[in-house]
């Protein structure tokens, strides 16, 4: 490596450490006080940086929501991206794994999920968010159609959006409920939804030739 490149690398790493510290401090404050009452001043103080430093990394407080959403996307990709065929021999089992991953991501950070999801919706993000989850579902449904597991008489794209919409509906319902009524876990509700939908798109068994 060129010696001249090393200081640049250190600066990049230092900047990433400051950003990570700001982000984790923001989540701590939001978890304690809620998104609306989490001030930039308190987040900066918690991260031990100047107030202006916050805006160097997050020009708007709302950018914290985008960072949270991106982190969740990475968590989903990490949970399902390395699935081996032996672990998921069918499209239905792969969709089930997706639902398990989605449920666990929300269930393991219950309070933070509710706080950030509320802010995400209030900011209008669902209207403009890239349908990354629907695209993941669509690839699985298409594979299921190719293998004969799912009917070819349905649109893989529409099925994928239906799965995404059903997931979000279940997530909103889960977030609105009280902590006591959030059990059984969201994962169970998502598996119920998947069973209902997949039953409707499964290919009919071939009739024996007479």
C-alpha cells in the first residue's frame, strides 16, 4: 500500500467511528425518550461530540430514520442471503425463513422497533421507500414457479408485493399493540400469513393420466 494512502484510511476509519458513535447514541436517546423528544443536543452530548458534528454526518435528524432502515435491510440480507439449498430445499421453506428473520429482527429489539417504526411512518417513508423486500420475495416466488411449486397463473411481482404488504400490516398491528399483547412473537403471526397466502398460490397437483 502506498504510504500516502495510509492517513486517508485512518481518517476514513475515524469518521466511521464517530458516525457509529453518533448513531448508537441516537438510538439510546430515542429508546429512552422517543424519537420526537430526542434532541440533537442530547445525542451529541451522549456521543461526546460538538452539536455541529452531528450535522456533518446526519444533515437532518430524519436521516437517522434512513440509517435505521438501512441497518434493518442489512440485517435481513445477512439473515437470508447465505441460505444454502440444503437448508431451504423449496421456495416455501425459503419464504418461511424470510418471515422468521423478519419476525426475529423486530421481536429482539421490540421497544426500539416501535419507536423508530412510528417515526418512519410519520416521516412518510413507506410511500417513497424502495420495495427491496418485495424484490427479495419476488425472486423466491419466481423460482417456485419455475420448479412447479407455485402456480404460473399468478404474477410473481403481485404476489411479492402482497407478501410485503401483509408483512407491513402485521408489523403495524404488532407495533400498535401493548407490550403484553405482542406475544406470541410477531414471527408466529408472519408464519400464519405465509401459510394462508401460499395455500392460495400453490400449484394444483397434476391429474393422473387416464
